[in-house]
C-alpha cells in the first residue's frame, strides 16, 4: 500500500545529519526523495567507510533516496535545478545562511518556479540575528545552548565533554522540520499556498532544555539566581571549566533521594537501570530487594549534608544487594512488579534483540554495491497508509540520468552536461 505522502516529490540539498534526517522521514512516509550531491559526493559518504563512498553512517542517514549529482557552482548546475523544480513539491536544505542565495537555490529564487513550493531550511543559529551567518553543528549548538554544560561532564583534561553517543540536536531539528513540512502540506491542500519553514539547531537545543531556560520569578529567586551568581563569580576568578561544572553537579543533592531508584547499578553479571519516578514504583523496588530507607518520608531534605551522607550509605547498600544476582534476573522481577527497569545493552546488540525483531523495528534492504543490510525502520507506524524503509541509500550519482530524463532532458543534453562536468552518472 502507498504511504501517506505517495506522489509527493522532495529535492534535498543536505549534508551531515539534520537535513538528511528529514529526507529519510519523508521517504518513510511515502515521498520520493532525490538527494542532490556534488560530483564527488557528500563528504560524509566516506566517514568510517569500508567500501569507498558507502559508509554505514551515510547509509543510515540516506536510505530511501535517489542520488542526483550536480555541480551547483556552475551556471549549468543552477539551470538544471531550475528546470527540475516545477516537478517537485518540497525542497529541503541545511546549508549555511547565504549559501543557497549565492547558488540560486534559495526560497526566493525557486518559489516563482513552482507555485505552492514548500521549502524547509535547517540552519545553525537561525536566519536572523547577530549569529545568523555563523557555521553551526551539533556540538557547537550543545555548547551555545547550555545542553553540554547541563550534563556537566568533563573529559580527562577537565575540558567540556559533549554528548557524543548521538547528534540529539541535529536529529531533533530534522524531526521538527518534518512536522512543519507535513503541516505545510496540509495547509497547501486546503489553500494551494506554499511556504518557507525555518528550523535552527540553537532553537531546538533550547527547546530540549525548556524547563531550565524558562524564567519564573519564584523559582528563579530561589534556585536560578544564586546558581548564576556562583557561575559568574567562579568564571570571573579564572577558574577552569571543571570547577564551574562542579557547581552544576552540586545541584544534584536536591534530587539525590529519588536518584537512588532512578539510575544505574552494577550487578553480578551486566548492569541495569532503574526508572522509578513514583513512590509506588520505589516501594515496589524496596520490597523486591529488601531495602528499608526513609528517603520518601515527609520532610526528608535530600540537600541537607546529613541526609546526603545517609543517601550515599543507602546507595552503597542497594549496590551491595544488586551484586548478588545477574542483571537479567533482577530486571525480570522488577518488570513483573510493574517497575520501569532494563538491562543496559550496547547499540551493536540491538539489531538481533528479540523484542526489536518481534515489533518490526528493523527492516531488511539490499544495497546494490554492499548487499543485504538490516536498518532501523520508520519510527512512525500508520495503519491506513503504512510507512516503510523503501530502498537502501543510493550509490553516488546512481539516478542522475534517470531523473533528468524523466524531467524531459534529451539524451544529447545529458551527454553534453556529463562532458562539461556539470553532472556525473554512475554508468
């Protein structure tokens, strides 16, 4: 069955993560997505690649797409895009502010060529303001928005340690832009009107920290303002980042009692995580492990130094108890009691996990160069218009000739464009 966006065509000018994520999601929803690449291919094609141009990182972010190679710096390249635009519904781009205008592929240049065009951009700092033209990336957005400092992690040298397990801001920005595109399609269906959609990594990062960023006078005077004063005084003294980060970590005791049952522990085999957010679940854990503590008693102040020492003793006792059995045994018992808990897995194990396979999260594809692959499928399931991981990521330039031919380019034109290096084809 066709997806909800069957018949919708997307032209994607993208690199790295945020832009490519949009294309993957739209493809999963049924759209045809054409990724425009330079003749040498997107630079990330070779990130940790075993087969040249076909790294897993690139493949995971570009499945479901076709590859069109065009030299956008040449007038012929710009003319190709302008001829193609009337056949597309959506343009996606995550180039730096100013680059698309210079290349003649910005919204202002393309909208007159396609009435109803929906044009989505993801930038680092937004399209207005003092920092609009600054280059942005996930790690820079983490630093600028406070996400990095909120974690208060430092490396072996005491320098700021970013969240590196995944590009959270990039991916969240791609998801946000996809929501905007779907809303814009609905608006166009009713009115015929297209529009421009703007998302920035900085805005996304601040949204991920919304409760920390927001202002509220009662909370601020009690917690935020004294904390900021500490930051200012310590920074002004020339203290290293590790010392400033320690101030952030010192806020932990306010919530330390609940962290006894909301965090990770070692066991006799493997590690586990408890996720008890309610007293009901914490009491269930206490019953299972035979723990007796007063951290949920009325009036217990986790921030009090005496209470803090008591909490540390409780944690050591819980750790000692959990070391008596393997993680899987404990988790089975916690889950049976309705307690949120999990064994800690490594991502490389998950493609063969029974639950992941039973729920259809993984999808099997075949890449024309590297062969069979199992990928994480669409994050959305729909009953009437099913989503699907439709095709593997495309080899570089694999679809250039077909895309241009479908748009009315004569074979002689395509041959001429190849000879002048305005385009390239895999064949």
